[in-house]
C-alpha cells in the first residue's frame, strides 16, 4: 500500500487500467467525449458510419494505451461494404485521430441498413504497430466479425496474441444545446495476463463468472459521463478485489504538417502540378483526419 491519494478518473477522455489480481486478470476501461467529437467533426458520414468510427477510436485507444512503446497503433478495417475506408491512430502518450469514408451510393443500396455487417461487408480488421526508431512495423490481420469491432478484436487477441479477452465497445450521438451533435464512445476490456494457457483460462470458473459480469455491462454505463468509471468497476468486480491504476488522459492529435505536404508537392515538376491549383493559382490540400486545409501558391513550389 502507498500513501499517495487516489485521483478519480475524469468524466471522459481517459483510460483507466485495472487489475483483478486474485483471478490473474487485468483490464482497462475508457470513455471518449470531446476527443471523439473532435475526431468525427472533420468527416461528413451517415450516422452508422460515425458510430463505427467512434467505436474504432475507442478500440485503438484501448489497445494502444496498453503498449509500452513510442510510436503509433492503427486500427483499420478493409471490407467490400459501403464503409470502404476506416483508419484510426493512437499515438503513444494518449493522442487519437481517425478517418472513415462511406460510399453513399452503396450505402443507399443497402437500404441504409445500420447493421455493422452490412456496413463493412466481408473483410479484415488490421492492427498495425509502428515503433519510433525504424523497427519493423508489426501487423495483425483477422477476418471482420459480423458482430462488430469488439468481436473482431477478441478474435485478434485469441489468434495473434494467444490471449483470452473479453471486449465491450459502445458509441452514441449526443446533442448539446448550442454545440450541435457530438459523439461519445466507451470501451472495456478484460484479459488474461500473458503466459496463461488460453484454453485453461476460458474453461475456468473465474473466467466464466467474469464473462457473465461483463455481459451485464450496459452501453449507457460506458457512455454516461455521470457514471464514474470506478463505480462500474466496483459494481462488476468488488468480489474480486479490483485494483485501479492511475487513469491516463486521452486527447485529439493530428500529426499533419504543412511542410511535409510542401515537400511532397515540391518533388513534382511544375508541369505535373499545373492542373492542381484553384483558379486563383493556389493549390489547396485537406488533411483527411483533422480537416485542416493547407494552401500553397503554385509560384512558391516549382522552378
Ligand atoms: Zn491533420
């Protein structure tokens, strides 16, 4: 025991790690509000697409914040459904951004079906970890589950990491007077500690009991900023002597830079660039993640 007073997790935009030492399990719970709202603000998407993007942000923060590394963890879906492009990035230290694209014609053809399976279609979930310093990037690929991102990520952990995992993810729109529509997301994961045999864990009484408790977790608990994260953990795991670690803040972060775009543009000849400028002679590029528009007058670029 230490004498350091415990600081409760904030209402949102945090991840809170915890341990269930008596049963050899660990986990984390998170909630996004301002971060998910900002990350989604740059993307005009139909609501089902926004929901999947908000859930993917939560998933990447859940996975990325568990790694001790300098770099980036990305969650991507690749499918043949209307949601044909989705990528979310978690940067070490708590930064998050995301981008998704929905083919409007294909989406209309599905009868605007909001179900995850019809939105993403058949495809794969890719989890990529890039470390700073040039180490070889790691990528894990699993088939997308028709049951959603959480089910897909459970498969990823079972196949790629041999770790028994239970995951819940929720996202929902929120309407605040004067501020328009925002998005919240919440997620929780319970996982065996590395080294435990996945088959042994899954058949243990403790695992099955914890799994049952996790199934009682409601979306509204994950999303309601009036429900403290510690109260959720206490409700579910007070019999298991749950121990929390300090929460970590999450924030919106985009790594785009005008100079990087300029360098790319400058690698082309004036002739190759001649069709790009607007009528006023300025090339405008837009960052797909944050919506920032960068302006480069053509005469400042090529010789
Ligand atoms: Zn950006």
